[in-house]
C-alpha cells in the first residue's frame, strides 16, 4: 500500500499510538470496547477494500452506537467465542463506525464525510448493522441488526467462502441454520385468515407481514414474549397482520396485486432472517422492515414507527426510538431496551 502524504510530525505521532503496519486514525469513542483485532484505518474505503483483498480477506464494517444492548450482545456473545473470532480474523478485515461519530470517512467515490453522515448515506437504521464488502467494493451481505452467534457464524462462512457466486444469501441461510425450537408455527387471533389477499385497495390500516419458519427460536420468542406485552398488543391494533411461512406453498395476492406462492414472495423480498416483519403502507408500498433479533421494546417501536406515520417525517428509526425513550422517561415510565 502506498503511504499517505503526511508530515513528519503527524507521521511520528501516529506511529507512536498505532500498531506496527496499521494505518492509524484518531479513535472515535465507542460505548463498547472494540476488539483489538479490528483494523485501525484512515476510513478511506478505497484503500480498505483494496487492503482486505490483498490479504485474501473481505472488508466487514460494523456500525454501532452508545447505549445499544444489541451491540453489547454482539461483543459479549459472538466476539468472545474463540472459534468464531478465529474464523473472523482469518476471513475478514473488520472496522468499526460510530453512527453518531465525527471521524472523517472517504467513500468509494472519493467523497469525504463524517461517520454520522456516512451512516445516513448507507441508510443505517439499526445497530448493530454489519456490511460485508467484496473485492470490488460491492456489498455482498447486509445485516440490519443483531444476529445470534450461530447465525453470524453461518454468515461469515457464506461471505468468506465467496458463496454468493453459488446461491442467494436468503436461500443459504434457510438451509444453513437449524435451531432447537417449535416445529409448528404459533397461532394468534390477530393474524389474517387464508387465503391471503394483501392488496391495500379499500383497506383502512397499513399491513404488517410476519415472515417465519418452523424450528425458529426467535419466532417462538416473538410470540411468547413480544406479542404478550401490552405495549406491543396496543400497536398491533393499528395494523392488518399477516403471517407467511418460508415453506408456505399456498397462493396469495401480494400488496401490489401479484399472485404467487408465499415461499416465492419471501424469496422475491430476499427474506434471510426469521422472524422478519415487513411493513406496507395503504398504497401497498414497503416502507420499513425488521430483519434481525429484536426485543419487545424495539418490536413495539417498529410498529409505532409505521403505525404513527413517523417514518414519513423522520427517516432515522434510531432518532425516532431515542425520542420515544426520552418521552417515556419524562412521563416517569421505565425504558427497558433488553427485557
């Protein structure tokens, strides 16, 4: 890698704090300690993508923020497991971005911006969000939210093995991950009855579609914990709610009026995680989705974000959640992000 044109004084100062061979930068504060095997770079993505490729690795970019329990879970669970860490070191070059940070980032087109502007450019709505880049700077896989260790392990196999050339990510994850969980789907009184006609013409409510599968521990938790909470139940009343199994061969009519099988629609929407919740407005347009592990506070928040219409005014789900939590605290209500 060609050295940057730095003054002697700056270069000496950087070398004093940087590991040998690393391209150092002023570190932005993180609420969670970033593992020392994460790369310290100048956040110039043209160089970072090229450096990863030279090492036979792929670039992994983690987006996090202060007060994020899912970020804490990522570092305390996944990135403390020796086998997963060893695999990550061997296959990936990881770097960390603070979504509210001010360090300078240079994107692939040469434009410079702050970390928070960069997160906005890449439409980061959840933390952690993890992006995996190929050797040309294309995003191979995007994880919008927390993946438990066994699922993240499968993702790293997919990315590190260049498996995107063989099969779509959603199809791979459907076959690669097996969990100890219920072999049947959970019934709920609020679910629409089949056959499903999801067109919004004449509908008075937006639509929430749950994508689930058998043997899905997260699906079990969503039904047993999430949908049992009063704050979640209150939000459900604002929606028509449908459920699609990734194995569902029954025909339905999509919000856009297309007839297809449920499993075909899931593949068309590139559903790679169960449970995922995809939200549609009264015109049948997708406006938001959750596609990673969420606890009840964030589940209720996602329904409120769409049901209240806030998504149309506030493009940042994180800012919406921050304001929601602050209003709850002002009213004397406890804010439990993880319970």
